[in-house]
C-alpha cells in the first residue's frame, strides 16, 4: 500500500511541460499541486479519510436503527438483538447487529427541514441553502485543509451524487462517478493515440483557446478548467487508475459487498480509500418509502446491511478503519404512524445516523427518541452538532473562519457542538 | 440570460425581493398580457437588445446585483453539448425520433371489463411491440450510444450517460441539473465514443472537410462548424502548418483540439 510519492518522475515532468506549453498556466501558479500534491493545497499531516454513505430519500428510523417493538407504531418490521447489550436493530440489519460494537448509533437526530433537496443540502454542508453562496461538502473541505494523499488520484470522489466544492472553487471539486460498475470511463485512448499525439493535440487546443482565455480572465468558472485539465491529464497517466475498477476484485469479494449499487459503491470506496483518495461519498437513493414499506425495506435494508458490514470488515482487516470515518447519513426520518398506502411519510423531528471508524468511541447508542420514535427526547442532536462531530473526528478546524469570494465568513461547525461522548 | 430577476428561483414568499422591481413589474404585466404564453414570452426576450448583446465575460457574482448588461457567460447545458456534438457527427439528427410506440400503447390500452381472451391477446402483443421498439432503437446506435437528440432520449438516463456526466438532472428532485465542469466530462471529450465518431469517415464534419478544396477553406469550415466563427490569421497559420506536417491526420488533430477548448463549451 502506498499513499504518496509513488508517481514516477517522467509523468511529473510530462504534466509540467504540458501545463506550461498548452494550458497557459505558469508552473509556480499552481501546477505544483499536481507535481508535489501533498504540500500544495493542504499542509496538514492528518491521515484521516472519510466514506459517506448517503441514503437519499430519508431512511426510516423505526425500520433500521431505532425500532420500537413495544409501540403500535412499529408496524410490520420485526426487531433483533445486537451485540450491544439491550440495544436492538430492525430485522433488516442482522449483519450490522452482529457487528454493532463497531458502530456509534445516533438515535436523536433532528432536522429543521422536511424537504429532500434542502434536507440533503443541510446534511452535506451544515448550512441552509441561500441565494448568494454555495457551500462546500466534506470532500472539498478535506482537500482544502488536509490536501491530497496521492499525486494523481483525486482528493475526493462521489459515487452517485453529492455536494460540489461551493465557494472553495473548482480546484477542490470532487470527481463524480456515475456507475460504480463502470468506474471512471473514457480513460483508455484509441490505439493510434500515443502520448506524444495527445500532447500535440493539447498544445493545439491551448493555442486555439488563447484568445477566449484572455477575454475571460478573472472568470472563476472558466479558470476552474485549468485545474480540471490538469487533474484529467494526471489521471489519464496515473498508474493507479485501477483504483476505480471494482472488476479488479475477485467475484467472491464483490459478492461479499452485494450486487446492489450501494454494495458496488462501497467496494469502489474501499479501493479508492486504500489507494489514497481522502473522501468518497456513495449515494444510495429510493429511501422515500411513502408506500409499500415492507417490500422496499426488505430490499434496501438488506443492501445496506451487507454493504456496510463488508466495508467495515475490510477496512478493519487492512488497518484502515482507525483513520477512516464511515458515516451513514440521510436527510431526515419517517413518520411513525403508517399511512394508508402501507408506507411512512416525511418526518424531520427524529431520525438515526451512524458513525464508525475514524477513532470514534464505537459500540454505543447516543440519544434517545420517545416511545414511538417521534421526538428526539434525550440528548437531541441537530444537523449542525452532527457535522461538528464529523469535522472534529476528521481533524478539521471546525471553528476557524473561512471566507467566501464575496467576503462572508463561514465555519465548518456552524452553530454546532461536537458530541463529546463520541469523539 | 443566465441570471434570474429572482435568483435562485423561489416560491415568491413575502420576503422575496426581485433584484430589479421595475423590471419584474414589467415582465409580470407582459406575462399577463400574453395570457401566460411562454413561447411568445421567450420570443420577445430573444428579440431584446439586452439578450442579443455580448455576454458578460467576468461571470456572475451572486453577492453583487446584476444589471443585465447582457447574458452571463455560461457553459452549454448538457443537452446543448450533446446536441452540438451530434450535429457535427450525423446528418439531420432532428430526423431521428423515439421509436414509434403507438403499437405498444394500443397493446396496453385495454378496457376495464376486458375478457380473458382479450387480456391473453395483449400479453402476446406487448412483448412483440417491445421487441419492435428495441430493434428500431438498435439501428440508431454507435458503440452502444443511441444517437438521438437529447429531447428524444428517455429520462432519467443512466448515471454514466454522457448527458448525465455533463450535468443533466437525475429527475429525483427538482433543480438537480448542473453546468459545473468535472474531470469525467473532459475525459469524455478526450476519448469518448462521440469524439471518435466525429473523426471517422462518414461524420458530417469529416464529409464537409473532405468535399471542400484547399487547406484554407477546410480550416475555415472546421472553425465555423465547431466554434461558429472564422479562425484568426494566427490560428489559420497554426492549423495550416499542423495539417501540412501531419497530412490528413492533421485535420483530425485540429478538430479534436477545437472540441477540447473552453471556447467550445461556453456560450458567448
């Protein structure tokens, strides 16, 4: 396993020459971020990484991590005992129940919004959507503060959705992957395209682009492409490109994670993290179970159970769990009283999220909901508290002020306080 | 214009303030006068001098008021990038439509009180109609990519599709589309099947270049096709010497290079 300094010099020399000749960027003006990546953008020595499993659509608390077998609201979902004495999960999560000693389950989450888009935005950025500013997500924060761990692999990757770099700018943009089975596409050039032909074409492109670039100097959106070109070319020539290829794993390993999009996404996340990517978000949609809860939960719950337990086991086996924070998040919870379509509707007043790895205090449940899982009764955790906790675990300066281009100050923690019992 | 009078769009609450109240009032009165005819409304906007002015190259700063000196410089939408590339590759892409689904619809259009025999007949016809549609669909493919304009493709498209890579919405929640640049977009333009197709014999741009006489003419055609403008004299000499040096492959190199400029991606 190598995390840095594993790029050969010829590639570095190539990237430097191409940037100088074609992209019109001076070597000192930022190319160093590829050539000596670790020091250019972040100065931290932190080894922390993060895998964010985001359950888009709002995951039910009663049918996953906060069942209420004594309430008539529990409905059709059964419960099982976990490895933590006195703590039960829903019957859909047997593998996670058996490895609950690796988890810190927060049962007292509550959000201020019950709409999907704004709820996801708040969870991912710790701020409400406002007109004047787009806020960054965790991958961009880690990139900004800690820097890259690998010279040609991106600092952060999103598999199936996530937050962009916001006001931190394109230099900190995550690389999106649409389909985890396909990984990063179009990385193979046609046979006739030698490196020197590619360079020749890029040089032409640089010449033809010159007048447009001078007309648009100072435009952040256009200048953001400088970094994108650098990263794309760096990736094309990276010898660690196979990090994006889940098919490089044996069938047995793929089976272990499951064939769901989440399973494949978690396997891809594990490969990327072990090759030196700092942050991977894996989005898994269709948790908006307004109807047919039983059928939907049987399928989604099993996928989550299998993928997450396999991921935690693999990270632990490779000695990566201590440095890698794994988070299961969702935008809000679901209403305890079932509706007439045998589903549950939106419910921001109480929901569950889960943390594992990253050196947290695992094997605990934090916070409690009332008898019906309707209100977060004991030790309520706001989205801001939750994110302040994550930021602290990731060694990020959560109280430090960062300024958007318009000069507005923001902090990572926002109004939140980290949960002392977990960090 | 690239910026709304209320930006971002909201539900117009009591707190909503348009950046220019007089302009807002005028647009509202126009919309009412036109009885909410959106096509007519857009026609009027397109004919304004404001809309037709040169773009603001500096971009839009959401923290500053925007006085609409012209549209804001912005990247093409995913659909615009896709349709532009298609137009350079295949003749009259607008002629390629979704496979006719009327048989499929007829097969499914059963009355509530249909008899058992009628239902069984439909059960047989549905797969047949589906197969016919799939067959037609396959004739419009190149390297597994269906070559139809964005508006003729089903949505949501798979997450790995070119259109989704360039920011087309996944249709899960509203306003999910984006025009932000990403690394995979550039990889698709470097190496993707659409780029390959354009450089092959039979593509529209290949044919146009092939039929024209002389390097100068051909370079002009390439610039006009991809960037919508003539080459400057500097660009002409760089392109010409590339073509003299690399022979026929030089045209491909110039086309590829122009596709991979920022100028191609942004609307001026």
